[in-house]
C-alpha cells in the first residue's frame, strides 16, 4: 500500500509540475517573452503541450504579418501622399498663373496633371482590388501573337511620338489561358517601360515560345538597360530607378507583376549580355 501511495504522490506532483510549466509558458507568451516550449517526453500532457505550442506559433505569425501589413500600409500611404502632392501643386501653380496671365500653356499643364491624377487613382484602386483578392479574371484561351499585337497597337501613338519601333515576329502558335484585358494591360505597362527608358530611334522586341510546362514571353529593348542597384527593386510600388524620366509614378511594373501573378504566371527582369533591358514572363499550364 505504501508503494502505491508513493507512486500516486509522485504522479500527482509530476502533474502539478507540468501544469505549472505550461501555465508559466503561457504567462510568458502574454508578456511577449515566450520562447520555445521544449518537449519533456510522452505523458498525459504531451498532446496539450503540442497544441499550445502550435497555437502560440500561429499567433506569433499572425502578429508578425499584421505588423508587416501595417508597416506596408503606412509606407504606401506616405508614397501616395507624395504622388498626389506633385500634380496638385502643379495644378495650383498653373491656376494662379492663369489668373495673372491667361495662356494655353497653363491650361495644357493643368490637363496633363489631371490626367496623371486620374491614372494614379485608377492604378491604386486596381492594386487595392488585387490585394483584397477582389479582382476576378475571365481566363480564356488567348493567342500570344494576337495579345502582343493588340498591346502594341494600343501604344502606337506613344511609340511614334517617342520615335521607338516595336518588332513582334510571328512564330509557331503559342497560347495562354488568361484574361485578355488585364493581361494586355500588363504587357502594355512593360512595353511602355521599355519605351520610356530609350533614346529616340530605339527598338523594342518581343518573342514567345511554348513548352509542356509553360508559355514564355520575352520583351527586351536596345536601351542602356537597368542600373545594377535598381534590379532588385524594379517591381516595388512607387520605385523609380536612377534613369527614370520625370513625371513617372513608379507603379506600372508592380501592377504588371500583380496582374501576371494573379493568373498563374511569373515575371522577372534583368539586363541582356549585350546591353538593354529584358523582361521574361512565364504563364504556367497547370
């Protein structure tokens, strides 16, 4: 009987120690000092310990993600405020100058800045819909050559004004399953990026090919290419590279990336060995 009583006392003491251990761990978590909950072997509390640790780990991850989202929101808000300030200031100055001396140039400047504000508003609304998962894609079978031609046709006036040519040779048939309008928007932003970073007389080239895994689209130009330090940041929102022209917003490539990735695709960018920027898009079959 004494041996049985001793065993009961031992296990009761052991249970109390385990309860105190788990309670102390949860108290540390509540004060932000919780660490790894080490395993103490197999006993009646092992499953409870595992579930507590998994729950705490998930809570840490959720808190870290919330902090990251809050930081990103604050950064985006600051960038948006900066982007809005420039055209609003220009419109205000042009309005004052028109009051003093009416001229067509002032009106033209106001119209230009209003167009910039409109584009910024539309781009930000689109990005917010993508971030919220509220943008639906009507994915259908698209011929890649047709997609590229439509995108280039929509930019024809801009390319003519910039004296930049576009070359899209027709190759073997290649198809993707994507939303025509949104994919064309992504391609147009890439084409415009190439155009805006080239001197007059430059060229933009497109090619495409298909294999059992994905359809590849390449777009490259004859410009100077990206500055080495810019390459890791090319698809960040509001990022403007060293050679960016004045008046840009720095949102076109991030928008293109979001639209492509939302349709089971990827996009990368870099420099060609002989010079010039190059974008490579993959739309995966599955």
